[in-house]
C-alpha cells in the first residue's frame, strides 16, 4: 500500500492502464493465448500482487514499470501516462530547439529540466528537500514477495475470492482463499479495526457506481455490523444473495437497502422480515476505479 494517497493524475494513469490491460486480456482470449494476471506478471517480471496493485491504483507507476507495461500491451507511454511519457522523452533525447522559441516551450523546458534534476537526486537529498518543506520523509521500498515485507510494520489481510455482488447478486458462490493483501499496520490502526476481523473481497456488478465499480476490492470489518444513523456501506447476505449496499436504519426498525447507482431501486426490509438479512460487516476500505 502506498505511503501517501495517489494524486488525481496518478489515479487517471491507473484507470488508463486498467483499460489497456482489459483490452489486452480480451485480445489474448480472442487469439486463444494465455491472458491471466499470472501470465502477465510473469512476462512483466514482477509479482502478481504488485501487478494487481498497479491495476487497482494502489501504487503509482514509474518510468521503468510504464516501459514494461507498454512492451506487454503494445501501446505508447502517453497512452497510459502523459506525464511519465514526458519524463521519458527527457531521458531519451534532448528537446528540439524550436521548442525554445515560444513562451510555452520555455515553460515546458523548465518543467522537464526540473523533472530530470529530481531523477538525479539521491535518497538523502530528496529527504532533505521534503523535510525543508515541512513534509515527513518516508523511504520508498519495493518488495517482490510477501515474505520480504517487514513483519513489524505489515498486516496481512485475508483475501477470499467470493462473487460479492453489487448488482443483482449471485445465488451460488465459490469461496477460495487467495494471496493475502499487505497493509501498513498504522493504516489498519486508523481504521479502528482488528486485522483478524477483516476480509478482502471483490465487488461484482454496477449498482454501487460511482462509489464502487465492478472488480473493485473492498475490505470488510466483520466486527462492525451496527448501522449508524447516517447510514453506511455494508456487505450483506439477503435472500440467498451476497451484496454490497448502502444501509439505513429506519425509525420503525426496518432497514433500507440502497444502491448508489440511481438506476437500481431501493428495497425496504420490514421488521418482521429481518431474519432474511444478514449483515456480514461494514466496508472500511476500497481499492479500484471507484471513488469511495
């Protein structure tokens, strides 16, 4: 998990990467070629967990990883990240002289010179600059496997493959435990949750857009099942279907099940029907293309 949230620009890069990757997978399937994330991770030469985090916008792209993705997906750097593509131009070739003949060209030159200078700074110099501006400096470390993560600062959250539906639900679901998701321990503490009560699952369907999108990952706190007065987003089992919905407790004791997507109607469960709804837990975290 990144130490700081991604910027809007980095989130946009992740969305473009995700779309390109989906298109690549479909093309591979059409050609009857391997299209899994495991296959892609192997060709990219980094772990499947890292690939998933890049696609879900949990860690930002850099020049090196962007170049690898472009090689795999058969696209130009600017198709995924215009800003990183500009940095790559600085590294690969000098600016053309005609760019210096306009105010816009002069401004762009200054920006690109600054980017190039930053790339040449070592870690101690970057830390000194950050601290001089009043920002806490935290070193960035890259790990290829879960075993390399520092146990004293890392919490592994159980990750299961359940068709957790945010649409019309699924009457049957296969539960398979997958590779756990790593989180920083201090972030989990800020969630006010115990790691043993947390479980990560995929969202299926579009009924919670634009907050949650199909294929997003959510972390559910199974110990937090009380519906607050202002409502909240919960994983529930209702009428044999597993869903992610926004719940409200009404004055008469009934529960209002609401979809954020206006094309889906809300559903009220009356007090004498509450045995048909089971609140699994409250959604405490999301990762993906949505804006939770």
